[in-house]
C-alpha cells in the first residue's frame, strides 16, 4: 500500500528530518509541504465525491460520467496566449472556478489590469510552435495617474456608465473620481457596442447565477426525494421485520404448547401401559386360580 501523502503536525513547526523524509528532491515535491495542504486536498476530494453522489441520485449515474468526460476534454484546451496564458477558461466556466473570489480581486493583481500592451496572437502561436523566440505575451504596463491633492497615488480605471462606457478616468482610493484620463467621450457605434456588450455580460452572469441556484435547488430536492423514498422503504422493511419477529414468537409459543402436550401424552401413554400390564397380570392370575379351583373340584369328585 502507498503511504499517505501528508506530514503529521509537530509542535514548533514541521522539522526538516533528512533521515525521515529524505533529501530535497522528487519525494519532497510529492509530499505535502504543510499539514493543512493534505487536509485541504482530502476535504476537496470528499466534497467532489459528495457532489457526485447527489447528482447521481438526482439525475442518474450517466450524468456524472458525462460530466467527467466533458471535464477531461476541456482540461486539454487553453485559451489563446494573452494576459493569463495558462488559464483553462472552458474548464473554469464548466467547474464554476471562474467565479471564485481570489486574492487578485482585492489585492489588485497586475495581470487583471485593464491597461496592458496589446497581445500579438500570431507571435504567440509561433512561439508555442517553436518558430520564433521570445515571450508569448509582453509585459504589462501599469498605468498610474497623477498624485492626488491628498498626496496619495492614483490609478487609471474604466467607467461603465451609460454616458461614458469604457472611458478611462483618474481615481483616488480616498476621494474617488478626480478627472478624466480620456479627453474624448465614446460616441457612435463604439459606444453602442460597448453598452450592448456590458448589458449582455451582466445578463449572462445573472443567468449563470440563476441556473446554478436552480441546479443546486433541484439537486437538493432530488436528493431529499430520494432520502424520503429510502426512509419509506426502510420503514416498510422494519415493519415487515417486526411482523416476522411476532410470527416467530407465536410459532415458538405454539411449539412450546405442542411440547407440553407431547409430554402429557407421553405420561398418559406410560400410565395406560402400566394399567394394561396390571390387567394382564390380573387376568393371568384369575385364569390360574380358576384352573386350580376346577382341578380341585375334579379331584374331590373322583373321590
């Protein structure tokens, strides 16, 4: 059996025991670096197994197999080279990881900046195929605005209002809006397309959220129905078991009564046999006395 890939918690921290864990190498990469890592992995696996059983009970065993096949297919394809080249967009959307709240949502990850160098997809594909050399995507340009009157640094962000969709402005972390970074306002078909894209993204996000809530409610209701049916079947089996136990008790009582009757009959048979023996002895004695008396009478008659 393979040993569990975890390190037991030790007081004062995990110690570097070369005799126990070996030198740093492949084994050190396989074994978890912290006790919480193994607990996190085990909890993740248990949650996935529980979700799989709930879906199997609600929709049948074919749906989890189909979901596994789709997950395997989506795990082979990445998005084109861009800000996050290693991101599995299809897999993240399928598993729901795209909506996870990570550190970059509040620490302002530079990769999520809205101002970066445009990506050359042709050059990125050439780098992947080994035709040309260089990074797949260029480094990001972090746009900083002028210093605010309070002395704090400002950032350049985009507005998505109905009047100025996609227009950049200088923003302070304390005072908020300071000034527009883009002098010209969006107009014409560009403004209309930006507004349509914004509304469509919002509608799609709301639809995805509603579908996920509906899926959770349906899975919970299906699992509840299955549990109710399971409980009803268990109750029926328990009632049948109780009936069988009662019938068994009745049969045992009848058996005891039959044993008692058998004993009484055996006693009566023994008494009848003894009486029969006594009657036979009396009959034999009476016949013997009768013969003796007749013999005596005949002897006296001859004299």
